[in-house]
C-alpha cells in the first residue's frame, strides 16, 4: 500500500474556496448573554399581530 500525505491547508482552500476554521463551533467560547439578546430581539421582532 502507498501512504498518502495529508493535503496542505492551501490545497484544501483551493478546492473548497475558503479557509476552514481551526476550531469547531462546539469548541469555541460562546457568549450566552449575546445569544440570549439575539433570541429576545428575534422574538420581539416576530410577535404575531394578534399579540400586540
């Protein structure tokens, strides 16, 4: 069997068109207060007319 070398990051970027993040979403620090604010803003912006 032949051993394949790992493709370089630039080769992957050339194929997929953008740089992949170094960490996944579940590994990143998340600001829960920002997420809560975004959620509350969405809820306020999307109140059905019969609830106003």
